[in-house]
C-alpha cells in the first residue's frame, strides 16, 4: 500500500514538473514573440506550442491587445501623414491668394486710374473672401471634433430635415443650372440623432454637389432611412472616390477648399451610429447615408 502511495506521489511530482517546464516554455515563447511583434510591422500573432488552456487563453488575449495596438498605431500614423499633407495644402491655398493680394496692392500704388483701382480692389476682395472661407472651414472642423453637444440626441424627422436642406440650397442649385430630382418617401422616417449634426451632414453633401456636380442632382430617401445623393462626376476616378472622405483630401478641380466638407459629414454620421460611403458607376457619383 505504501509503495502504491509513493508511486502515485512520484507520478504526480513528475506530472507537475513536466507541467511547470511546459508552462515556463510557453511563457518564454510569449515573452520573446511579444517583444518581436512590438518592434516589427507585422500582422502575425503570437503562437505557442503548449496545449494548456490557460496559457493559450493568455496568448489569445495578448493577440487581441496587439491587434488594437496596431490599429491605433496605423490610425496615428495615418493622422500624421494627413496632417503633413494638410499643412502643405493649406499653406499653398492660403499663400496663393495672399500673394495675389500683395501683388494687386503694389499695382494700386502705381496707378491713379480709378477704374483700374476699382477692378484691383474687387480682385483683392475676392481673394480675401477665399482666405476667409478656408480659415472658417478649418475652424468649423476643429469645433466639430471637440463639440460635446453633438452627443445630445432627440427624435428627428429625417424627411423634414432633408426637405429643408434642399429648399435652402435651391437658389444655389438653380444658379448652377441644376434642378434637383427629389424622391422622398411619404412615410415619416424618425431617427434618434443630433439635429444640428444631421443638418450639417446634408448641407455639406449638397454644397459639394453645388460646387462639383456635372449639372444634375438626384436626392432620395426611402422608408429604411437610406439617403442617396447622386450627380454626374465625369472627372472622378474610382481611386479618388475612395479618398473623398479622407481629411484634407481635395480633387484637383476643387482647390478652393480644404477638403473637409465630406470628412466632417463622415465624422458626424459615424458619431450618430450611421454609415456613409461613396460609389462611382458610369461616371455618376452616389453618396449614400444609412441612418
């Protein structure tokens, strides 16, 4: 009987010793791979040879945190790239009208002709308005990113908001020769969102159409709360469409803008739990919002 007990204890000790050795091996594997993953730009995950449930759960949890860490790194890296591009773009956009203003002021000093002076002053005013537009757009973007009131929501009738937006832009649209085709469901679409944010989203998208549409605009809202804005965009490519919502991105034809309008729209839509995306088919651009 004693020998049996001793045998069981010996077997248990051997099992524990082997278990400890395997656990230490797994810990070393996790430690070495963790350090490697932190210093390498790789999407591979930590993999251990142990079949121990707890050690594998530990490795899985670490892999989840590594995935989050990589996403944050990529987000910050992309933000730094965008910021550098933004500084370059904004510097160019502000320097161009400012240089023109200085040039026309010098020419005013060299002439006494009132008509010429009046013409130069009008050009200076236009350049100053452009600078004002650029700086205000940047200011609005910075305010939106820090505005805590956007978290306040209420029940909003999407139909009414969309109709009011189109009515407000109607003179600007018709001034560009655009008669919007509107198809809004009769059924009330009610969503719990921030009214000011939704108003800004619609305004930014319609304003974008006013600036860059090829002469048409179709707007629809269905019973599911899906809003679509469609216009001709023959100068856009598929690559450009994928970049429309990027911060500070501007297509070549739209240099009088910081490219923040659609980025602001995306930020606001996503803050309200919705989706926004763009598609290009047969030279027609469709921006879709799912609320």
